[in-house]
């Protein structure tokens, strides 16, 4: 029975901390837009431009060595 003297204040402290964390996050705007981050992953990335060089300007392939 004496454990309740420790357990009840500890539980109240946890509840008060959780309420404080929720109010802090709500005032900072953490819950303003819940849909956009989930939809952002569905958008395609911007295409990157690749520079294509003619084959004559390509560096030689090191794996294809000629045998004398």
C-alpha cells in the first residue's frame, strides 16, 4: 500500500510532462500540416541533365587491355 505514495505522484508527473510536451508541440506548429509530408514522396524528382560526350572523347576502358 505504501508503494502508492510513490506510484501516484510519479504517474501524475508523467501525465503532466506529456501534456506539456503536447501543448509545446502544438504551439510550435508541429501538427499544422499532416498531409503534405506524406504526399511529398509521391512526387517525381526533377530530371537531371546528363552531358553526353562522343565516344572518341571517352577515356579508354582500363579493363580492355590489348595482349601483345
